[in-house]
C-alpha cells in the first residue's frame, strides 16, 4: 500500500508539469487553431529565466585574499556577490537563495513578451495553413530557440537549487499511520504540485469568471459570430497566446530545482505533453489537466520494480500504450469535443 | 553494322554508378599507402571525438581542453607539461617525428551512431591517423570497432566499462582509463571499513554497457565481503527525473543505495536521492548510505552539497602529489583557470602516449604503434608506474578512492582523497570471467 501511495505522489509532480504544458498547448489550439510544437521550448525558456536571475544575483566583485592561496599557489581570488555588498551578507544570501521563486517575477513579463513576439512575428502567418505546415514551422522555431539557449548557456545542465527552507522532505507515512520514512516526499515537489494547482485554477477562473474570458470562450466556440458583434477577437487570442506562454514559462521556472535546466529539456517534455493533449481530447482544457495527472501517475507506476519485472521496458512506453488504447476506444480522447480536428 | 544503344537513362545510370564508385570512402578501398592516412606533408592530423552535447558534455569540454594542451606541448608550445616528467624522453617538442601536430574535432553527442559518423568523417575527410576521446563506453566500443575496421589507432578517453578491454577489445584500441572491475576492487575494502560487512545494497544502473559491467563488478566485490544485493534496477540513460526509481528504495529493505550512474545522470539521481531524504533515514538499524562507484570533480560540482561524505573511485585526481600531476595541473590551470578533471588527464596522457609510441617505433603505421605500446611500462604521467598490458591493451596502475568533502574550502576541493589503492590490488588475469568473450585479433593498418 505504501509503495502505491509513493508512486501516486511521485506521479503528481511530473503530472503537474505535463498538465501545465498541455494546458497552454490546448489554450493555443482552442483559440488560434494552431498546433504549437514550440511550446516545449517555452517551458525551457521559462526554466532559463530562473537560471538567468540566479546568474544576475550572483554577479560578483572580485577581491584578492593574500592569506589564502588557490590551487596553483597564487593568492586566492574571492568572489563576493554585489547583492551581498548592497544588502548585507545575510539578506543578500537570502535573496540569492530564493532565486527560483523570485524568477517568477522575471518570467511573467518575459514569457508574455516572447509569446506575443512569437505569435505576431511568425505564427499568425500560418493560421490559414494546414496543420502540417504549422507543425513544421513551430518545430523549426523550437530548434532555433533551443540552439540560441545552447549558444548563450552551454549544453550542460545548470544546477538551480530550491530555497534552503524547502530542501528537506516530508515524512507523509507517519501522518498516514505507516512506519517512519516509509513514504517520503521532498518539500519542493509538494510546492510544485500546489503551485501547478493554483496556476490551473487561476487559468480556469480567468476564463470562467471574467468578461475577457467569456469573450475568449465565445470566440473558441464561434469565432465568426463574435467577430460580427464588433469584438476584435484576434487581439484577445494574441493575448491568450501570451498567457499560454506564461503558463509554460512558470511551469519551467518552478521545475528547475527538480531537474537542472538544459537546452533540450523542452523537447523531452513536448512529445509527452502532446500525447497528454491528444489523450485528454484536442481543445479540451479539463481534459488536458486530467490526462496530464493521469499519465504522470501511470508513468510513475510503470517504473515500479514489480511492474517492470512482469513487463520489461514498460516504463518507457506506458504513455504511448495508454494513448493507443484511449484513441482506439474513445477517438476524441477523454474529454474531446465533436468536430475538433475531424474536418 | 553494330548499333550503339546510348540512351539518356542509360547514360545517367552509368554516370551514377561511376560517380558512386569514385565517391566510395577511401577507408573501404585500397590505397597506394601502406596504411590508412599515412602523413605525406609536414603535418599529421589527430581526431578528437568528444561529447559536446548530452549527459557527458562536461567531461567532453574538459577533454577537448586537454587535447588542445597536449597538441600545444607536442608542438613545443607552453611549458611542456608532462613531457618534462614522462619517463620516456623520445618526445622533444617538435611534433611527432618532426611533423607538426594538427587536430580536428567531432561531437559524439554521447550516441554511438553519431560518434561513429563523426569519427568516420575525421578519418575519411580530414585524414586523421589516430582517434581519441569520448566519455561513454557505448561510444568507445562503437568507435573502437570503427577504428579497427578503418585501420587507425583508437586511444580511448573516459571509458570505464569492462567490455572496452574485455569482450569488445580490439588490436587497434588502447585504454589508459581504469575500469569497473578496478573501481570495485579498490572501493570494496574501503566500504567494508566505513560501513561494515552486514549491508543490503540496492543498485540503480545506467542501462548500457558501462552500467551493466559497473553493477556486475561492484555487486560481486561487495557480495564477496558479505553484503547482500536486494535489487538491481536499470534506468534509461539521460532519464532526468529519477524519482520514480528512487522512491521504491525506501521500502526495499536496503540500507545502501549504489548509483551506477555517471555525468548528468549521476548529478540528477544523487541530488534527487538526497531530496528524498535517503541520507537522513535509518534502515536495518543503521544509517542509510549512498555509494557512487565512479566519481569525478565535475559531477561533484553539479551535485553540490549532496555529494558530501559519499565514497567513490577515480582514475586520477588533480590533488595527487607526484611530479607528473603537479606539472599537468600547473599547465592546465594556468591556461584555463581551473584544475583539470580526470577525463582531461586521461585524454592528455593518451595523446602523449600515442605520440611517444610513434616516435619510439619510428613509424606512423598502426601496427608499429601497437607493437610499441604493447607491454610498455612508463612513469611520470600522474598515476605512478604504469603498464600497458599486451594481452588486452588495458593500463594497470594505482586507483584513487575518494569521498565528497564535508566542508570544501572552494569549488575545486569538492572531493577528498581517501586512499591510493596500489596496482596489485586491482590487477586481474587477462582471462578473468568479467572480461571473457573477446579477442584482440590482428592489428589492421588499413591498407
């Protein structure tokens, strides 16, 4: 029982990331009708917002300490971050320690801007083109973006730790009456799960309870009629692209302590997130979220030794197997609407 | 009267066949030279094939720095580095046999097919007479096989699988780096001293040739001293998030986690194991322990504080006190501003050993180089007295057992040397079962 609970918990953070990326993908597909293969790159750019802020906060002034020597026997060069000089050692160190959560403040405007430029500069020219063209151009864009990141940040993963306050783990087993240390879950993964929940709830509330959201939902259902009412739906959809980019970016920022960012992390998540969107049902926001968590947890279960001993290699293919089964039995996915991608 | 049937299609077909014949890679056809890529001008080209992307990109970048330094020293530049401490005095800073050393580089991408393609390109298009580098045994085995077919020497970089000089050994291939068996033989007595003989180990293993032989070696060595192996779990290379593999360790009954991972995988799996609180927990009435059989300073840097106190083994460490190490660290440190990694060291040494073998043989012919390296004993290159064993082309030398520093004085002192295990303790018979199933075969000059 405790092994099952561990794997459910374990699937939650991965599922959270899948759900957030798939949510953005579905928002873009539902509003603009574009299959955006560059969405994984937006997740990656978000992660590098955290790396960038960490680098900015650790920019240092170099002084020579004559009493210490370096590995060559020369006087030691000591690096002191500017923020520690400006705000004092304790506050400065705390600011650096909290670089990842603080990066959210940087990521929101950056990602909205990136999304806006991407949509106005390139993707809007492909609205009326076949989905195959959209996939090709956005996939090409994803490769360009990851090569740009590789050029500036290198190919290696960059450690981006969580604040020290969240470095430990929670003994959930004790709460549930199991032996101590039988069900352990790192604090930051819990933070990520709740963060994902807040973002998802925020997006749904925005679409459900604001006038802007109501217009967007109306546009998703019948774009032409909304246009005939004199509403500039294109402008609102462009803003939705920016919102989707911000969601992917925030998912990336907060994921950095779980997985050190590297330039191809977006591609790793993109393919799985697309499967999530298809399983959830193209164009269905609740479907994307449901499928994200479902597939994350299933993938986690497939990694259990008991399962792998019965079906070797199942952990690598479980998501695709589930996708095949669901698409055979429910061709529109779990919560897909009639008519979407069926013309 | 005979009619000649020339048609447009026939002409195109004939032209295509002729063109394809002319374009056939020269490595698969005979040439006028006695061996592949015999240097004819005033320069000789070496090919450095390293991972510039992927899980082992850190090691690859450092390997490339070391190769550049070795070429500089061979051509008489810089302070000469280990040329000054090398027991052989054949090299004099005038290149190799008077020919200036030039080099080309390739990206293995830590993928066997990409590594073979870039090695083939360096041999075929750039005329490389020797290939070196690599930070993955899967890549090393693949490129070693290609070099054997092509008739060039392969001086492997960081490859730790027993198979490289075991079942996949080749006459044209040579390994200076130690192997999984040696790691286990050096590490096991230290583990016994640290953690006793009553332990239950859980293995997470990178699912490719290196991981398999590392797991086999360390499991055999620890079982021989009384430890039990509870589970051996294979993980995909570059998995990123290892949490679903780490979580089952909690209730497995194990009290030691052995991470048979390297590079980015090891950084991620160790960091996540620590996040899951494994190091704070008790199991079977003992403190839970983590062991990383193959270690490096580069990985320690990526893992940060998670590495503190964790034991492992290295081929070499920049903090060793011998003259060769001091000379290399000085050259490398002054050029690049930080100490070299073990990946850099082995690549630098391999380049010098190749140049020295050619010079001693007086010939670039791969078969002459093989003869010069087989059974060669040398010193002054950072590992103490070393033998290139003729039977398997494996170097036998001391092994460094290390652990993560608890309170590192700076970012370069993340690893502490626990002991230097003498060569005798890590030496094995050429027909040891873990290395069985292969044969060197005949050297191939490629002509």
